[in-house]
């Protein structure tokens, strides 16, 4: 058995796409407990979070052949898989209705809009460039608020900032991202 | 034409993270579907979410979780689904349309949502008044076809509007086409006027 413990997430995920179970086991060890933590933060009860994390990892196996390391880092792709597992299974809302995922669905479709083609071509590198325009403080606020679902008041306390500052900084950070894309559009 | 009215940054962030209530996520999704700018923005937020996921403290999986999943893997990974190229309106599972006035129909969206919320499509022909109503919480709306105007401006196909306890506005349909909008409304609707009572009472949305 090859030692895969030192492999990067992206190479492992590409191997899973080829049907490599050992690579899958390594990714499971790295990500299943993170996915479970994310689901708990979204409000899933512990038993549901455990089940859904398993479902998400199963979905990772099934969908891995669509993974393209040029388009997304592994953690982005796994996040989308996990979020969709939450929408799809717990709420039983049809995920294709609410999220048109350029990362997961197949590359080509008939009658594809030019916009979609442009987004398919969007690379992880461009994502990085957009994120790099944010200051560290702004990034921190974005992360704390939208990912951890904490009230703004708690974030303000943690960062030792006035509540109004947190709110406006969050707005600024996100608007700055939008401005970045507007320039590219 | 690109939409001019977008979800606010925090709404889009909540949508991306999966935190919006069912139904409300659908309305944002309908906008994102028609808005290249917001699709790019969503992808950036997904990338930030990937970083956040990787740095979360672990919530350990139960004993034997890996073995249980390995048993279910099956053979090779399967081909990903093809993108559904139909419009947001064509993809929505709608319950039967109820005509509530000449040129006005409403149809509930057959999707799970909180018992107190309403998720529906409302179509209003040119020249018809829209149903004035109040609600106790937020309301999200994406225009699917046609256009309307209110005191905030002109809303065309793809445009998104969010209102919070907003009572006193009555949009007017603009142009020759019927205006078809997808709504998610939090809390019980309290219809005002005859048309409102018809739309939200008889049509059972």
C-alpha cells in the first residue's frame, strides 16, 4: 500500500476520481470531522450531523470524477459537496433548484449561456486574487460571520470592536469582492 | 440584460453558506441563476468557505464511520449530473395555478419550508393592481419574467428585492408582458384589499 499520508488534498481528490479507495480513506480522515463540525454549526443535531457527514463523504466519492484542480482547491469543492448534502438531505429541497453549481455539474450542457462558460473557466487563482484584496481583519470578519453563523454582537466582542464597525466592515469586505468582479465582468 | 438589483452582501453570504431558510434560498438562487456577477461572487465566497472548513476544529466522527462508508462506496465514481439548462421558472415545481382575478394567478411552490412561511409564484398581467399585503417578517422576491416598478425603481427579469416588514408599497406592472415573480415570505400574510384576500386566501399559499 502506497503511503498517501503526505499527499496534498488536491492530488488525493483527483485519485478518488479514478476510484482510489486508499486516497478516499485519507481524505475521509482529514475532512469528515470538519464537515461534521460545519453541519453542527448550521444547526444540525449531533446524530444528524454524523449521518449527513457520512452522506457527504459518499457524495464526494460519487462526484470526484468531476473535480478539476485547476478550477478549485479541494477544500472549496468539498465545502460545496457538504453544503449541498445539507440542503438536499436535511431540508429535502432540490439542490439543483437553489444552487447551479459550476463546480459539480458536468462541464458542457446544450444551450449553455456565455456567462456560464466564463464561470466554468474561472480558476482558483482568480478566487485567490479576489480574496487577497481583502485585509486580514476583513477576512476574519467575513469568516466569523458567514461561516460560523455567529451573531454580529459576538464577533464584535471577540474582535474587541464596536458592533457598528463589525457590521460596516463586513459590508465593506463583501462589497469590495463585488467590485473586484465588476471590474472583470 | 444583467440584473441591476442584487441581494445584499450578507444575504449572498448566508445563501452561499447554506444558512438561509428553505424557500428563501430558492429565491436567492433564482436571482443567482440569472446574474453572472452574483455567480462569481458566490464562487469567491465558496472558496473562502473552503478555507474556513479546512481550519474548523474537528467534531470527531463516530466509531466505525469510515468502515460504514467504505462498505457503501460501490464501484467507480459516477458521471456528474448534467446542468439543467431550463429557466428558473421552468425548473420550479409548481402546484396548480389558481386564477384569482382576470390576468392574475398564483401558484405555491412545492418545496419544503417552515410552516409559517410562504413560497409562491405570482403572475400579474399588465394593468392589474398587485396584491397589497403585510407580513410579519422578511420577504424575498426575484422577478422571473416581465417587470414592475415601485418607489425603489424598475425591477426586470433577474432583479432581486428584499423587504422587511414593508407594508406600504404597491408595485405596478410595467411593459406588455405579465410580471411573474417568485416570493418567499416569512410569517403569516395579512392580505389587504379584495385582491390580496383572493390571492392569499383562496389560493391557499
